[in-house]
C-alpha cells in the first residue's frame, strides 16, 4: 500500500471526471432534481384527511369504537390505531411522522354512560397549523354530537366529553422531506458508485486499461482505494447539495453533525467495492450490467430511500433488513433525525464490517490480466 | 553476453488452436530481436507471455531471469511495454500520463524531454482522445520508457504510422540499443527488421520457421545467387543445353543460378562462345523479402499478408 501511488491514480480519476462536463453537470444537478421531484410529489399535503394516531386506552369499548368510527367518517382525519407507551405517547408521534395524535382515556365508556365528565387529550404540532385545526375541528365536532345524544336527566346537562385545548406534541415532527434527505443521500451512495464501477470493470478490461495498469506497480487495492476516495469526495458534495436543497426548498429539519461523516465514508467504500466485485464476476459487459442491476434495484427501493422502512408491510421490512443500504440509511436517520447514538453505532458497524469483507473479496477475485 | 530473454518449448493453446507451438529462442541482452510474422501468426501471444500478461500452456520462459507469470510484479519494474492497440485514459494528456506513470514507478523523468524523444513534444498537452493513431502509439512508447526499462517489448510499434513517424520510432529503437537496453520488437515490416534487428525470428502458424541474422536467414533459406542477362530466349536455350543447369527464361531475361562465384566465369565464357547478342547483365541475390514470400506467402506493400488458414 503506497499513498503516493493512490494519490497519483486519484489525480487521473479526478481529472478524467472534471473534464467530462456533461457528467459533471448531471452529478451536481441530479441530487437537486431528486430532492425537488420527490419533495414536491409527496409532501404536497394540505388537502385530504390528516393522519391521526389514536391510542385507545379504553380497550376498544363500544362507545370508544363508535366515537372513532364517527371521527373517521368526517374525512377530515384518517384514524390509525397505535400502541405506544403512554408516557412517551406525545414524543412517539413525531418520531413516527404524525403531527396529530389522540389519547382516549381508560374508563371513557363508563364515564360517558354515567355522565361523568371525561377529557380527550389531543396533541398537535403548532408548526402544522392546518393539520392541527382540521383535527381539532373534527374531534370537538364529534364530541359535541356525542354530548347531545348523551342521556341527560331532563333539561340541559354539562357536556360529558370534553376536549381541552390541544397539547403540543412532545418531539420534533418529522415530515416526509426530513426522511427523504437521508434516504436520497443513501440512494446516491448506492447508485453512483455501483453503476459506474460495474461499467468501469468491464470497459477497462475491454480497452486493455487494466492490462496496462498491471504492468505498473499500482496494486489492485491501491487502485480500488483511489476510486473509493473519489466517491467519498463526491458523496460529501452530493450530501451537502441534498441537505442544502432539502432545507432551502422544503424547510426540512435535519441535524447536520459530524456523526454523519462515518456513513459518507463507509457507504461509498462498500458500494465501490461491491460494484467492482459485481463487474469482476461477470464475463461480459452485458452480464456485468445485469448483475449490477440485480444487486442495485432491490436496494434502491427497499432500503428506505424514498419511503421509511417502518411504513412497509412486515414481509418487506424483513427483506429491508438484509439489504446493506438499509443500515446506511437507518444510521443516517438515527444521526440526522432521532439522535439515537446506540443504534447509529450499530448501523455504522454493520456497514463497516460488510465494506471490509466486500473489499477483500473484490481485490481477491478481480484480475488485471487474462488468466485462461 | 547473457540472455535477457530465454524461451524453451513454449506452447500456448486456445482450445484446439495452437497459437504458439513449441517455439524456442534466446535474445542476448543489449540486442534488438525482431519477431516477424503475418497476422495471426502468434506474435502478440508470445509477446504477452513474455510480459507476464498471459499464462503459457507449456514450456520455459525467463525474462531477466524471472518467470514472467509468477514473478510479474518484480519483472514489471524492469521492463517497458507498448501493447498492440495501445489505449489510455481518454481525457488525460501525454504529459499527465508520463507524470502518472512516473509516480507509480517512483521515477523522475522529464516528461517534455521524453515526449520530444518520441517526437510528440508538440502534443504534450492534448488529451489522449484527440491524438491520432500514430500519436497514441508514440505516447505508448514514451510511457514504456518512464521506468528506465532494461528490456522493451514493442508490439508492432510502427503499424499504421506515416513514413516520417516510423523513422522517428526507428531512431528511438536505435537509441535504446545504444543505451544497452534489450529490445523485443514484433513487426510486419521486413525493412524494419533488416534495418534494426541483430536477430530475426520468423513465426508462421505458431512455429518459428527461420531465425538468425538477416544474412544468415537469407543464406539458409534463400535461393542461390543468379546471373541475369538481358538477352533473347535463344541464349537461354543455348545455356541450358551447354551448361546443364536450371536456366530460367523470362520475357527478355535469362536467369542462371550460380553454385559458386567461379561458376560465373564459366557461364560468361559460355555466353561469349554462343555468339548471341546480349545487352547487359546483373547479379541477383534473394532479399529477406524474397525469402519471406517463398516461405510465408505474398506480401502487401512491404508488409506481410494474413496467415492463410492452415
Ligand atoms: N484470447 C484468445 N482466445 C482465442 N484465440 C486467441 C486468443 N488470442 C489469440 N488467439 C489466436 O491465436 C492466434 C495468434 O494470435 P496473435 O494475436 O498472437 O497473432 P499476431 O501474430 O499478434 O497477429 P497480428 O499481426 O494480427 O497482431 C490467432 O489465430 C488468434 O486468433
Ligand atoms: Mg499482434
């Protein structure tokens, strides 16, 4: 391993890249296009029902179920039953992407029947006033209806179901765009080295460039490390552009910390080596492209790139957990959104170990010269 | 003198095809060896085995005392290679290419001087993809020299070059020899072999069919020297019956093969006594080209044609 040779090769890589203006333009503009496209399509929001997380502590009593059914019928909210620890209900809301939540207390039906006043607790996010207003309107409207129908001992009686002013939800609310940023950074960590390394592996062989390099003291691992270094640099640039565009165009909330750095290094490391390995085992450029696609496409969609894995059906979630990119993106989620250091460390560890193994395999199987 | 390259019983097969078929030769260190043969004869296959780029099927090969396949990494520090169809990074200039190779090898050549040496000084800052075929070839040669090699392998370095460019490559090869380096050169051009090589090996269908200095090859495989008269056919018939040799009669030309120099006197006095008028005479001896055409097949503007299927 000789840093002088790695650096010399890196210079050639960077020059070749910078002298290809079309490629350069697209690799800088592409991250912005991705963010703008997905950000606009999916975070449009505003219209339609607001997703409302409901925790029913009254154990699905008929009254509470009827209440929720009525709520759902308003079309103002879309009720989803959740089962978070009550103590952390309000902070779980944000972490799971809800901006409104409703807690139905235990004894709801009993109190309603006895006409003992009972409080519903509504949590909203002041930053999303539209959703908050819509949810508040729906919940108090249905509560009024129930109160009118409550059996009063003649004349008027005090409203039984009360909806006190809503509380602020207890954690930062993550919107689609917030998830999208780590997802799309992961997307480019995967795709840009994979596609180009698979291509390079076959075209350099065809053009005899590997043969040429094999006649110099440059070793296979030096050559691979020089490519990795370049993709690490590119990844930093891409990540900066994506974060900038996400925050600038869509007001995303992501934490920008040094904790992100390990992912921006081990991620490209893994996928440069994996691309090389895929290009190496293939005998022809066509099969190289095919193998590259077979590896890349499932990861491109199932690792939490465009949608959070927690929203997948459970079968697909299992699949996601065997895809290396999942750990890259999940780790960046932990760092950029949830500040969950333990899980972030676990994720980066998984990726680093994989990267070392794949690197060793790529160096082992990749041949400069024709062996047959 | 010691051997820079030694090849014994070398075989390389591709399926049923023996691309190289039990060849042997030795290249003395400091000499120029020209490996001549038509397309598909096995030149590149042999060359790449010597460079450690291909594995041999059978036989012994030593370059600078090393086994090129097993000790390739050590060997590559000491040899320079310009492959047939040399390709390089498209967006990189010759000057940057030389600097790149120099840092890989840890040597310190002056890029401009090296490029001037191969007559590419004026293109030192042009990107590879804008160079002409000949200029690319010259860059390949310059790159092969960045590590100050003891042995240079040049696989058809002049194919496709214009006459002036070809001459400048020849000059580089002569300089390499003067500097005491060994040169292994493959070529289609006989002229090149005759001008540059100390030793020539002719390969045909994977076998070496002639080897030695150009003179030795002509002596061993050429026809006898001949006296050629500009004379009517009658002289031919006369000589045929009087000398008993295989006189050839062409249109206005009579060719008489000579066994020895003394033979010439005998023939001339026979001509004199025939009383038939003749205009003049020349002597004719086979060139390497004549030998070639007889052994391998017709040529195409000084270059060898393709191998005819065996
Ligand atoms: N990788 C390979 N697989 C199969 N056959 C091969 C391979 N390489 C060379 N050959 C065959 O071996 C024979 C010798 O090829 P080689 O390239 O050595 O010829 P050459 O003398 O260099 O010809 P040219 O003057 O055209 O460069 C040819 O018949 C060729 O088709
Ligand atoms: Mg060849």
